[in-house]
């Protein structure tokens, strides 16, 4: 028989050990800061008492939070992006050409090059607009009464944000049910879009895994599309993806099976003239 408690604690213990194993540098730095603080106290430095470092447990907890916050959102987003690239092969080919150019024929995948690929950003942002991985966020309490048009928000009332409603507002995103990555290119973006696009929330309490998740998506797409062509399976529905919002709270995932054939490119694609 399987020890249920051991099975439940095992993965957490292994993950903690993995992160803690790479925490030696943090421990050394903390010790050096502590020694420095003692020296400064002896010398009468007024800043010595203000030095504070994270404990090993706090470092592990924060690292786990980044991994968890980035993992589920990344896998869900990549599934939706794959679905859309299969449905719109012209977008897939255009993105492939942009990635080939940005990565020098698929040979360099450094941070700066991927960050500078504007069409890659546009495809990701449009996908996250249509299928935000987190479709709702926790409530916030109004610090004071606020008037928005005809709506009065009283002080101390809980305010709930619906990401899907924001992302499907036709006044901000014309034809919101259509997949149009070009709307997120720099020349087409509007100020309202910047505030309404919130797949990871916004402000100082937005998703801590946002940048981690976005970079994972970029690297995966860059590696995938410069080597393979994505072709939909015969049984894959051609309509919009049906989403599952029941598996995990507030998380959207593809409900239908996603059947995709990867066809290896005969040779690394070159940039079209």
C-alpha cells in the first residue's frame, strides 16, 4: 500500500530540496551581510541596524510561488496559442518568418532578440486577450467612494474584476471575437488597450509569475516554429476552443482534445523576400 501522507509530502520535499540546493549563495550572502552589520555596529554606523535579509524558508517560498504562478498559466497559454496557430496557418508562417529573422535563422535565442520580436509579442498578447489564463481576480476593497460615469462605488465595498469582460469590450478591442494579432503591434496600440489588457492583473499586485511565464512562452514558440510546422489533427474541432474553468479555480484550459501534427522543416526556413 502507498503511504498517502508520504506521497503527498514527497514532491514538496523534493522541490524544497532542489531550490534549497541552489541556495548556498544566498546563505553566504546573508552571512556576509550579518558580519558586515556587526562590524558597522561596532563602528557606530547608523545604517547597520537596517540591514535585513530573507531567511532560507522565505527564499524557497518565493521561488516556489514564481514557479507555480508561471507553470499553469504557461501550459494553458501555449495550448491556446498552438490551437490558434493551427487554425490560422498564415499567422503561423508570418510568426515563423519573424522568429527566423530575430534569431538569425534559428541559431540565436538570447533574451534581447526574443524581447525585440514585435510580432511574437503581438501573437502572445492577442491570444491572452481572447483566452486569458486567469479569467478573474480576487476582489479589492474600495478605499474611498468613487464615481465612474453613472456608477457609484461606495467606500469599503468589494470590487471584482472580470478579465473576460475587459478583453471583449468592442469599444477598446474592435471585433473582439476575431483573432487579430496586428492590433497589438506598436503602431496600432491605443492607451485604452494598455489598461484593459489584464491577463495577469495590473498594478503592484499583479501576477508574480508574469514575466517568467511570458519568457517561457517565447522560448518555446521560437524553438518550436523554427524547426517544425504545426498541422491540426483530423479530429480536432475547427471552431473556437471550448474552455474548461472547472479544473482549477479561476484558470482557463482547453476542454477539447488538442491533436496537432509536427512536421519537421526540411531545412531551417529562410526569411521570405
